[in-house]
């Protein structure tokens, strides 16, 4: 969810628009205190986005209640798993400090920047290289960092990785994995597929006159109620708001749906389905090696 907040902000969304999105999604606010009435406010969003903690860094925490406008001073790396990269935190803070910056340097989000991580050091990969006419030379790269000698040296072809992950995500939405946990994302996705199949079957049954029009109408209402209820549960599951009304189970419709999404929404879909994406070190050579891509799916 923090990943999605950062993505939306870096893609140019305002604090107000992100706040509205969070409240629509029903995700309870972080740092909920008394008097917040369970709703997000712009200042909560701002405080989460500027937090050093979300990029795995420790911050100076003086004994004051309010965060300073630019966020607390960053002391150095922490020992917890970062959600966004330190570069992204720096970018977010720069925009918060000077909103006009965004207009002069529009953030161009990549499909997997910060989501794909280095299999050696765990750093979020960022895109490097120019976009050539074939679009094939950009690479997701572990950036060198003088203060962290373990960083750098790993990279993977960006276009190929984008295509590969897109294919995995669409496959997963077409055929969700069976799950014994009824509340899990996979189980809920499987349920949506079942209901959509049932709705298709009802149309066929009516066309072939196996059922009457009024039987069809009643059965359809029941199925549509169940669909809405399942989608509501899916959205209530943390992060799954990105899948609301997606044509789950229908490969062709999913392809069109995916093409219509912007990069920010595609990233939200990816982080809904994939909890961890690591790129293992590669052997020298030019061709794309999918065995380097280590995907952990949400249960
Ligand atoms: Zn690395």
C-alpha cells in the first residue's frame, strides 16, 4: 500500500487525490490516533510519504510531536526491509518541499522500477540506459552506492522483464491458484472466475432455452450479488483495490483491460499479486534468462 502511495505521488498525483483514493479503498489510516475518525487526511499521507522508514532508513527523531515540513533528518540505513528506494524518498521530499519541481521534472514511472529488487543486495532496481528505437537497450540496474560497497553490478533487460512479468500477472489473473484459505487473494480471485463462468453459463442456458427468462433473471441477480460481495472482499483485502472490476478469468478481456491501465495502475496490480520480485545475478551473455526472475506471489 505504501508502495502504491509512493507510485501515485511520483506519477504526479496530488496529496489530496491520494487521500481520496485511500479513503475510497477502505484501507484504514496508518498512525490512526484519536479524532481521526478512521479516515486518511492529507497530512497523514504527507507524513507517511516523507518518512525515512519506508525506504529502510533511520531518521533523527527529536522529541517533537509534529514532523518538520521536509521530513525528519535521515541518519543512515536501517536494518528493515525497505518499501521504496532511498532515491525515491529523496525525490518525494524534493517535490513536497517544492511542488513546482514536479512540473519541470515529470516523473516517468517504469513498470518495475523499485518493485524488482537485486538478488545480491536487495536494493530496488532503477532503470538505466536510453530508450533506443527498438526499445531494447534499457536495463533495470542495481545502482552503485559509494556508502554501500555491496551495491551495483547487477542488471537485466527492462523490456524483456516487463513483458515476462506482464505475462505472469495476466496468467495468474486468468487462472488463479487454488487456495485453502478462503480469505486469501487467490481464493477470492478463484471465486470471481467461478461466478463469471456461471454468468456465462446462464446466458447460454437461456439461449438454448434450458431455463426460462424469469429463471435466468433471478439466477443472474443472485450471481451478480455474489460477484459484488466477492469484489468487496477483494478490495477489503489489503492492496487488492487495483483489481476491482477486472475481468478476472477472461484472458482476452484481461489483455484489453491491462492495455487500458496506466503504468501506475499496472504497478498497483503487480504489487497486489506479487509480494517479492528478486532478480538473481546473470551469466554473461545477451539473451533474457527467465530463471533469473524469482517471483513470490501473494497467497
Ligand atoms: Zn545489488
